[in-house]
C-alpha cells in the first residue's frame, strides 16, 4: 500500500474471464454487497485451498486432473520453563514414510516451545473445519512431544491452535509433482506449495514475472535499494531489546507489549493508506505484537488493547 498498491481485503472472487489482452474478474465483498467487475493485465491464482474452484473457470484440463484438500496441522505451545526441557535446538524426528516430518519440538523467538504439527487430510469441502483444534489431535501432539522429551510430562501447554495447508493430489498416481506453477493465457496458477512456500516465494515470484513473461514490474524510486545496516525489528522483538525504562508502561506484561507497539501496527501503511481496505482488529494486533497471546489468556490486556483500534473513518495516531 505504501508503494501505491491497492489492497482489497474481505473480497471474494466469483468469476474469472480471460480475454485476449485482459482478464476480467467478478468480485464481491463477503458482507453481501453487489458484485463488481475488475480488470487486470494478468491474474495470479494463489488462492490456496480455494484455488481449485477458480481453476475450473479458465483451465478445465488442469482442474480435471487434480484436487486440493486441506491438510490440518495442530499445535501446542509451552512456556519458557518447558523450553528448558529441550534447550535451543529443534527436535526433528526421522521423517515418516507418508505425511512429512511428523511432530517437531521447536523453540520460538518469543521464548516458548512449539510442539506440532499433526498431518490430517480432510475432504476438499472441509476448509472451514481445518482450523479447528480437536481433542484427539492435541492428545497425539502431546503424547509425541513427551516421547521426544519426557520431562515435558511435568508441564502443561499454555496455548493450542490449528492451521491448514493446501495439499495437492493428482487423480493419476504417476503424475505426482510437488506443486504446480502453470500459465494459461494471462492467468498463472500457483498451487500445492506447502511449508516451503515462505522461503520459496521470492524465487516463485521472479519465475512468474520473468520466465513466464506475464508481469511487467516497475521499479519505484521510493523502494529501499539495499538492506538497512541495522535490522528493523518487529515490534514484539524490539520490545525485548528495549531498556527497562522504555518498557515501564506495558499493555501486555506476558509478552512485553507497549502502547507504542500497538500504535505502530495501527499506523502502518496496510491500515492507514487510503488505497487499502484492511482494518486493524484484535486478531491483527495479536499476530503482529503478541498482545493477548501470553499464558494469562488475554484476560488482563484484551480490553485495553481494543481501545487502540480506531473507529471506522478515524485516523490512526503515529507511535
């Protein structure tokens, strides 16, 4: 948004209609507004779990050869005390023969310990259920974690959550590529990219832009030409690097989140730019600052954190 990109949030793509030199999209706000039409010189379908539904509208051959289903992963989070049972290393078991690496024990940058994930294949239509943790799934994670590190049996988890990734399955057993990057006219499909997607994203973007030749990237003078000498720490990391005096006023004692950390998120270009429809919420503050994510289970800080979310139409204050 800061570089002039228009960001539309809460918008569902209902129709993709490729033309010779343009692609027309029919989109609708999830809140129920009338559909409207957008035009683009090219479209990248990186819709994850929902990518197969769009694929049917412009590449029936590819859509008929595969399906995308949610693969649920469930996690447990332990406190810093439990992390001492493992130390600074990642406990990575020998991969199982079917679904990935199994349950890992991973120290987090916030000082705790993460155990998980499971790998549960769900039906393609069960995307809404794929982010719901289950009693049986969490029990499997805990049992495995205590097998890798028996002292964990003396500690109770402080948090739990579930997420999903898009699993790609081909109807032909002999066709088993790890992922799909394919151009169909002026539409590019990127599907089935799992846990390596974050680290692979720059290379995939470069391949789509240059090798497939569908994007014309324009260099802007406002872009940062080189990496800064000093790292730009995220607010939650910066809070821990600050001096004790700078952290005197705290919104979330568990995670060391200050008022300036919350104001910095609300005033970021994603939420303050007039070209973006994104609006801050308690969930977005939690993702970016860890407020309400501590072992207190958000009871002392939730109401205070909500006061930092501006009313619709209000201008966010700078930190």
